[in-house]
C-alpha cells in the first residue's frame, strides 16, 4: 500500500513536547504515525511490533463498532481535530488514520 | 412440576477469587474486612469494607476489557467460568445451538455500573460530551452482567437482570428456579454481583446511617445479631450458581449439591429503607418458600440469614423467624455469611446460597463471626465461635432489601 508522505510542514507543527497521554509506550518521535500507533496500541491492548500501516482495526485487532468510534474520538482528542461521522467510517486501518489526519492537519 | 438442582457454584469475594480459596476461610470464620485503600475516604464516616483483592490483568481482563466492563460484570464472568466448570460444562459454546437455547442467564445486581458512571461523569465534566465513551452505556447498565455472561458462554435462553437492592440475587435465583420449573430452560446460570465500593456510593450509604463506623477495628465491624452491632460493612464480588433440571443433571451424571425446592417473595409496603418492625414481610416470604417446597417448618435445620449487622435488620429478621418457626426457632442454626465477607448487596444472596449449598453437601455450617454479646432482641442460636457439624435436610436462605423486598429460598437434600 502506498501513501503520500506526511508533509514536512505538518510534521514540524506536530512535533511538540506534548507529554504523551498514555504512559505505556513511550515514543521518541512524535510523528503522526507514531502517535496514531500509540493510540491504537493503548486502546486495543496491543503492542507497536504487532501493528503496521496495513493493520485493520476490525479484521486484525478485533474492534467492534463501538471500539472504532472510541478510536476516532481519541484521534480527535490527540490531534485536536474534528472527524465527521462520514469520514470516520472510512478510517478502517492504521494507514488510513495516518493519511486522513495528515491531510487534515495540512 | 420439574425439579431444580444446583450442579455448579462459583464466587468472587473478599476472602478469595473462587470457592476453593474462600470457602475454607468462611468456614474458619476469617475476617474479610479492612481499611479502604482503593480511594481516598476523606469525609466519609465509614472507611472500612470487605474488598476484593484482585488484579484484572491476572484474571484475564486486558486494558480493552477493563474499559468496557465494570468490576461487577468481570467478577460475574469469573464466577460463571468457575460455576460452569464445576458443573462439568466447561465450554457451553461448543454445545449444539438447540442445547444452548435451553440455557438461561439470570443475574442480579443492586447498583449496577457505578464505577463507570463516575469515571465517565468526570470525562463529561472535564473533556466534554463528545468525549464520553461509546462503551459507557453498555458498561454501566445493570443488565450488562447477564448480557456479558450470556455472550461469554453462548447461552441463548432467557436472559435478564433482576434489581431489588440486597434481594437482587434472591429474585434472580427465584426466577431461574421458575424458568426451569416452567420448562423454559434446562439450565440457568444465575446469581448476583456487585461493585459499589466507590466514594459516591459509600458516602450515600453512610449518609443513610446504614454503615458500621467501627473504623478503628475493621475485623470487629461486621457482627450480625451481636448486641454491639452498628451497621453493615460494604462487601463486593459475585456469586454464581448453575441451576439445572433434575433429570437433565442425572442424565449427564452431574454432581448435585442440593435441590432448590421453594421460593417466596414479598414486600413490606412500608418504607423505602426501614424494615417493618413486625417482621410480617419476611415471615410471609419464608412461609411461601416453605409452601412451594412442601416442607414443614420443623423439617428445617438451618437458616442462612440476611443478617446484615444493622440494628433493625437483625432483630426484625429474628422476629420473623420466631413467627414462622414458633418453638422450633430455638432449634435452628442461624448464621450470617456477612460477618466475614461483608454485604455484597445485589450479590449477597448468591454468595450465601453457594455457602448454604456447601453446608448441606458437607453437613457443616460456618460460625457467625464476632457474635460475642447476646442481644435480648436476637435470641436464637447464631452459631457463635467456630464451625459446627450439622446434618441438614432443609435450609432457608433469606434476603431483605431496600424497597421492602423480602426473598426466601428453600433448598435441601434431593
């Protein structure tokens, strides 16, 4: 799966000293991808080595409809964005979340 | 009428996370009450409770599960695993669907998911409505406990939750008995669970002057029927029983603890918290349980009392026992499991029926811990000191709840 690289401008804007809200998995580089993965790990009870950009929340991590709603809420909170319901439905994988958030923050 | 027997038992309580651990401690009259460590009790008059000592991860609940499940539901799931395994039904999920459609799930709770309510109320106040978890409602609704246990084991028969405060499990077990008698089910996973040890609920019970404030001596605080009792001690946990139609149990060679013979349920229709002094409501509940069982009062040897350790409950329950049993009352062994594990509210009668079933099977009753000073208003044999050998043909297990609800269950030898 190919995906557009996160624009450098968005990255630098996001690379803050914000303390991670989830203490379990420390991330050294707070890129969108790392932050998304961290949320997915904390919410779905998995570890970073077990997920990739292709990982599907429902098919690979066993998420149900309520779990995906909760994940989207966490993305909204972490990146301070609003994700409308019609967009949220399309965010089914880690990669889709990274792409969507990257575009949203441009 | 189809007969109903108990073929499996499970519990989570302050003295252990299963029957094998907690029952010997109950029999020995051990103390399950200690100073509350789970939260700051500043300002609450009662700072002691019978707390379940557990690690959710070690019990199989990962962080994801813990966001979706209140403790009362997790404990009922643990106790249901134990009870089904004990009944020789380790994997009900593997049974053919037509069999699973004949297995029900009826579990009571008095308060429901108050841990989740408090947690998400904080989220609402601090982070706003859009941050309230989508798991909030399915976590905190009282019937989550029955739904989750049914899902866990694939039980497709009737399933619902009873809620009648401290009588919740009594009603659940009564309805389970009926569901089997009436041929709706062959097996019902039943009982009760409670996790109401939160600052808010403790403060509420304390304001209602229901709790013991013997904070400096937790091990002496739960003292049912004793003259120096000063309120109940909050407990938590779950009790689950597998009730099964007698022929069904025999056909698969299941071990049988006891037969559930009768169930009586009444209301005082008097006051929302205070029991009526004449004991008429609990008397009628016990009489109805005996009538359905076809058991005469003088054929009963043992009462597992509601015995909360409040001034009113214990004297009024004693009055009711006198009214039901007359001269035979003095010959009864009457004890209160709450003297060890505290008051599990909606889970109480379930743990106590587990204990009663074991008393019948093992011909031994546990003591009432801390019973040292007789009260003229409580003048029966409360099994002081230590456990006692007692052959039991029939027993009653009582529950009296806020709302004026009275339930009595008659169980005995098959």
